[in-house]
């Protein structure tokens, strides 16, 4: 067994695995498990490469006192790679991050000591609140700082040309026909395409792109006719061609919707046991489409870009997917369609009248809900919310040990599943939650945000 002297020495040399439980047509499909890097993503490679390049070029000095602050704009994983390396080398780190990033990534970054500046994810390059514009401005305003600028940093693609490409070529026994890659900053595509153009020019470079990004259209038609849209997949897709992105060797591109990306990522876990992030779903969906379209056997590689541990509250959360319109359920044509957490499906957090108020408080905290129905069998007998707990216990915290029945609201007003949506409004105007019951049997709760999500999905 080899013992490493630093966590940084464990970056790279990730495993390659053949997928055998998915329909790959005539082809054999392999995935390089970049989720095995220390922070769980391929971006550890460029985090190390860009900081070491800055040290070689004199932009960062390990012996300086005080140490410099590194500044970067990132959708998440590059920030984690930089945070890991900065923490190991003793640099400060300030990251500008769009607000669609998963909470798990933000918590991970803060735990590594990074300062976080959140900004909008709904504006394009050139807008003053775009995350890259803010990072560049902060770098100009901050003394003793270094702006990494992964989107124009030559050490980004160099990391993949020097490490990722040679690893894939060796692991495939120098028998490879195509590589399917996504583009965020452009470093992976540029670095790999340069390497294989030099070593094995027959290898096809294929782009996997989220629907809403401009890059697939650019590859397939040579021009961009539609403005960039928005997408939920994190880490890949662009509304501009970044300075380091070289698409000249890309032979084809697949546009993949959020729904397909999320579905395929979950299928990868179910079938192959690999817990991958949302961008990996995009890459795998494109790779499967490429493989199934081939008329002769080929050996194809794609990447598991990062770990799904960072997306448990999104990609692997049925309720979140339903809220986003990415998880289809049989439509009832009534108020049941608005209920995210349905009682009959085991989705509703409930209590019994004999449960303690401490348990009620803990369930509200654990499941991030502010009101909980109180059940006897299939029948709702009350509801308890945060204000009920506060009013009951503010004079005596020992009342946490009392049972739920002592604080719950017993007068429960229900609404039938076939009632019109307009009947919800008077309930909400009274600051109540709508309790849906079908002939006395509890169905679920509807809140204002549930109604707003339902209405939003009718538009999109």
C-alpha cells in the first residue's frame, strides 16, 4: 500500500470503470471516476494546476507574509478544488458563486475556509451582477490578491492535457474511439482534444451540453441563433465561448434537457451503483445517445465529473424534482396535483397526539417544515405549527415534554380534492395551510408556495 504525504498527491489517477447494466448499443462505454478526487470532482486537477502555475509565475508566493488572497468566479467545483489547495498552502480564498449552487457545495466550501460572495444566476456575461464580472471587480479592489480566472487561465486545459488525457489513454490500453465531455470553463474539452489530436487523432471528441447553453448549436451549425436560456444542471453549459475553449476538434454535440440529465444520473446510481452529480447525468445521457447511434462497435469514455453527495437535496430529492417540474406523477386533474408531499405515498411528515412537543420541534427542524398534521390512523385530528409551539412554551420550556395534543389546533378545516383552486385563496388569506381530505381521509397539505410552484409549471 502506498502512503501519500499530502492530500494534494491524491489528486488524479482516478479509476476507469466499464458500464455493463445500461443499453450502450454496439459500443462499450467506460466512465472515469473523477468523483474519487479529494473534494469529489474533476476540478481538483485544475485547482492544483492553476495555483502551482501562479506560484511558478510569481503571482503567488508561498513564503510571503501576509499570504495573498486568491479570488475566483465558480459554479462550485472549481471553488472546492481551489479551496482544498489554498487551505493546504495557506492562502486566503474569496469565491463569487451563482445562487443556483447546491447548499452542500456551499457548506463544503465554508468548511474549507473559503469566503463566499453569492450573486445572481439569471444574468449573462457582461451584466454587472454576473459572477465573473463581480470576481474581476473584486480582484481589482482587493490588495495583495490574485484573480485565478479559470475561463482564461492556460493552466486549466494544461492540467487535462498533462494528466487526464494520458490517464485515459493508458487505462484504455490505447484502444479508444470517442470521448464525451461537457464544457464549463472549457478546460477539460480543450485539454483532452489537444492531447488526443497529438497522440490519437482518430479519437472523436463529442460535446454534451445542457439545453439552454449555446455550445451544442455552435458545434452542430457553426453559429449561434438563439439566445442562451437557463438550466438547473450545475457546472457545465455556457452563454459565451470562453477564452480557453477550443471547439475546433469537436465532431458532434448533443443537447440534453435537465429532465433527461437528472433521470440518467439517477439511473446510473440505480443500475451501476455510482452516485454522480447532475453534470455527469448530462455527459452520460449524451454518451448513451452517441453509443446507440453507432453502426459498428466502438470504445467510448465519458466522465463522472463529481459526486452526487453534493446534490442529495436536489437531484436525489423527489420533492425538489417535483417542485421543479422534473418528476412526473400521474395527474389527477384536481387539487391533489398541487400536493408535493402526499400522505398515501409516505411523503407527509406527521405526528400522533401522544408524541411529545420536543419530537414535533425536532421533526420541523429535520424536515424543514413549519406545520405538521396530527394523525389518528387515516384521519387528521389536528395540526401543530411553529407559532403553536412558541405560544404554548414561551413561559415554561419544560413543556417540551408535554404531548402534542396539549398544543395542537383541534378545529381542522379541510378542503375536498375536487374543489376549485380558487377555494384555496380564502384559506391562505387567513394565514392557514390548506388541508386536503377525501371523505375524511387525509390526502396532504397545500401551502402558498405549492400553489405558486403549480402555477409556474403551467407557464414553463
